[in-house]
């Protein structure tokens, strides 16, 4: 099997993590894997032990060097990490079997009107030409069908490393961050308007004065909306409840999730500006650490959050509904912790990378991959 993805370890990010874990699991199951990716100077993720060819990272040299390799793929099973440019390049090589991974945002129409028609045609050709498109959620699968109605689509929800993301270290991390005696609400996300941090701030502002002192809202991430969010927190009178953590390295994420009592991310869906949560891996990471979650009923989040098995779903802009969960956290923290434990159990049962690989492999084999 050839895995073709410019987003690949040691570079980090969602697609890089996904393709890296896919290769780890495939190699562990005895599949011979060759990787084609780009040179990387980052050192965020562990690189799988697989034969790896790295092309120049500069565009368009990157695409040209990759294109020179595709004539040798005619008898191969090729998995493209995303439809463009990798999927389009692989299509030109006419491999024996081609699978394209679909994530969400990349399927939405181009913001540039002059590119939109060409983009849609190339996307439709690539997705329809693949033997199978593997979508990370039911939401993403529907976008594939809207874009390329004749494409063959399989849904394989994402997974998480439950040996790395664990409840271990909770007490030590709470002590280090001076969170003893507080109920900590956490959001890990880029600070952008569609991520709806403002809804959490408005929910905090609705809390009774006697409950506010028990809560701490920790925001991990950076982004263009930070200044406006800080201003809003001041206007709402909740600035003293908010802790701005900034960028948190990968090595510290697990302990941060474990030290928190409730993870919240209420991403809005904005098609016009290509903003949505195609799945929401952060929800699985939090649940793997035994932390209950609250997510929005938007995008692919309902595939990451199963109500009663680690969390709850509400509307993205419903500050009052979130306020009920915050009240429950203060009044019955043991109930919320029990929900987090159910989330950890669900992850171990349904959301491991080994399970993902088995489902991914079965999806390809149903359409003739022969792996």
C-alpha cells in the first residue's frame, strides 16, 4: 500500500496525525507500506517505521516531483491523504486501486468565485475516479455526495491513542496549575469566531454569583479572535474566571485534558466562509482522558460525541443550554466525572486506532483493494 500525503509526521496537524496513525496500524498488521510525502523541518509527531520518500517541500516543485513517481503506481493500492493536490496527482497515475480520505473543510466550495467552477470539476473528477472515498463522519460523507454524487463513499469515524491520552496525572497537573478546589471548563481550539468561545463566555456570565467562584474557564490556543474575546470577557464581567493558556504543546495536551472537569467546543457551521468541524478529534482526546464533553450539533461533531456515553450535544449558540451543564458541574461534579468515565470506556471500546485500521481496511476491501 502506498500512502500519499504531504501532511505526515513529523509535521503535526489533524491530517498528519491521521496518516501517521494509519501507517503505524497498517505496518503492525503486516501490511507493506510505502509513504510519499514532503520534506519537513517540524518535529511534532513520531515518524512511523515505514519506507518513506520525501519530495521537495517547495511548491510547485513538490507537486512535480510527486507527479514523476505516479507512473510506477499502476499496480498499487494508493491512499491519498486529501483530494487536492495528492488525490488529483494520484488519479493521473491511474493506480490499480485508489482511496481518497475526506475530512470536511476541503470539500466546501472555493471562496474565490473565479476558481469555484474549475475547483468543483477537479474535485468531482478526483472523488468519482477513486474506487472509494473514506469520510471521517456522516457529515463529511454528505459533502462528498453533494460534490460528486456518483462517488463511492464509506464512513470511518476517527480514533485516538488511548494509551497516550489517559486520565493519569490529573491531580499533579491540577496542583501545578493551581486548580485545586475549582471546577475547570476547557476549550482546546484555534481562537476564531466560528469556534464559538463567545458562547461559553456568555454562559459563564449567566451563572449565579454564588457559583461563579467555583468555575475556571481555561482556553488553550491562539488565533485572530483573541483580542475580541478578551474584550468580551471584560464586558461580561467574567474576565477573572478565564485563564488564557496560549499555545499548548502536544506533549502537555493529555495532562491538560485530564486535569479538566468538562471540555466544551461549540463550533458554528459557516458554509460561506468554509468554517465547520468535520469531526472534532479533540472530543475523543478529552473523553480518552476521562473528561466529559459538551459539543454542538454541527458538522461531524455528533459522530465524535455520543450522548450518555461521555458527553452531551447542544446548539452552537445556546448559552442557556450550556449554562445548565455548568450548573450541573458545580452542583454535582461527581455526576459529570461519571459521564467522563463512560466516555473513556466508549473510546476503549469503539475509538482506538487499531479499530480504525480494521474498519478502514475493511472499507477498502469491500471495493476490491485486496489488502
